[in-house]
C-alpha cells in the first residue's frame, strides 16, 4: 500500500504508520522505529519478502524481493537491474556520463551486462554489450582469446520452445591486454533441420572477411573474386610494389603449358541460374599441377565446426583444387612472342629466296 503523508507539513511534524514514526525536517520525512532507531522507508505489498523501498535521503528508489535488491532508480534517473552501481565507464568515452540509461547486469538475462542510452543533444544513443568479468564497480578482469564478449540472439517458437534462428556475436580475436582488445564479428544462421546456429561469416580483428560457404559453393564460370580454402576473400594485385625477386619467364615453363589437356565437361554442381546440362571448356587441376604447380590453386586448410557452431580453420594435406587461368597469360604471351619472331624470320628468308 502507498503511504498518504500529510500535505504541507510543518517543521518537526510527526506521522505514524504502524510501528514506524515519520518526522518532517523541513525538506523530507525521516522514519524512526519505536525506540528511536532509524529505519528505511518502505511500502510493503502483502508481505515483507516483496517490498519497494525508498531511502529518501539520496533520491534512490529500490526494489527488493526475498530480501535481496533486484532493481533501483538512482538519483540520476538511471534504471539499474542486477546492480546498485551505474557502470558508465562501459562507454569509455572521455567527458561523457550518460544520464538516461537502462543497465542490466548478470548472466542469462535479456541484455547481459549492458547499457542502453537514449542519447542526448550531443551524443547518440548507445547499446553496449560488455564483458566485465569482475565485480560490479570493481576493476574488469582480462578477457581471453576466443571468449564471447557480446551476443545478440534471434529466436522463434518451434511449437514447443524458443529456438535460435540466427545470432550475431563478438569474440576476442587474439591476445588481449591493457588498451589492447582485438575482436571479431561472427554471423551465424541455423540451417533447415537443425536447432542451433552455424557460423557463416566472420570479420576478423584485422578486417579480413571470411565466408566459408563461398569456397564450398562453386560454379563453372570465371572467378571474379579470390577465396582461400578457409573462406578468406581477397583481391589479386599486379603492381610492382607488391612483388619482389622479379625474373623474366623462362621459355621452358611456357613450353610446358602445351602439355596441358583441354577438356569439355559438365559441372556436378552448378548455381541454380545455370542449366545442369550445359557443357564447359576447361582444364583439370590435378593434371595441371603435375605440369606446373604454380598454375593451380591449392587447398591447404579445412573448415571444422565446433559444438557451439563456430568455424575453425585447420591445416590439411595440400591438394589441387582450382585452375589459376589468369596465370596462363604470361606463358601464352611468351609463346606468341617467340612464334611471332619465328614467323618474321621465316618471312624474311622467304622474301630473300623470292628475290634471288
């Protein structure tokens, strides 16, 4: 029940509710128990194990259940759940202490160890998912490599319970230390027939983008993107600033490509936009590797999925996996140039014979 204090009290006026007497000191009501001991103002709802407590002296408003504090609104207007100390240091923003925020601290809660700010005229709104690991208000503990820092889960009912359909997670991506917090961003989705997400894409601490499915989803068309066997995407470069130990191609290497066997084939698996009965021209990676291994893309890693759905790249025995068709251009150009010289020499000899 709510306490209906007298309106417009005078200094020193008292008001008694049950065993508690309140005295107006000119600015607020102060409660004392029978015998003069100070007590905490409270509004009890049915029993003493569930109560709303208002200390009054510092402006905070506290909710307790079963004798333990569960939430409070502090004197700055912050709503704190699972903590009595505002953790504005989570923002790590010089000169900024949020005044409108929701903070939830704990485990297995909707927004574990987080801060939500509505923003101000000078600062945007913030949603912070933090991994503190220390006591609330104390010094944060070190986060280990690979440890989950923040996790957003998208769930839906499967008819009996809520199941994750996709997640976005941030994990430590390397050895952490003072002012050193490398992190990676991981996107996961749940495949048809499964009940837990599997990692699909990763942005590592150095900005590299790994998409394992890009490597496994192949097609018979020319490649417009470079991808390693662990799903790392990259671009090809040709500038001299990226090269060292530059040598002119030897004729023997160019002559060797003439031993390659051109073939016609159909793809075992092709993108849905292509007719499965279409045929293509190409080469066989295993055959080309025996002629010149530098003309082949090699598979050197494999993706393994851990029980938590995250992807792990592990070394494997190298095996030919693709043809670097663009690497044939220097060899063919060498052959064309030499054939051109031979043709010019033959034409000169023929002209000399015709003139004699």
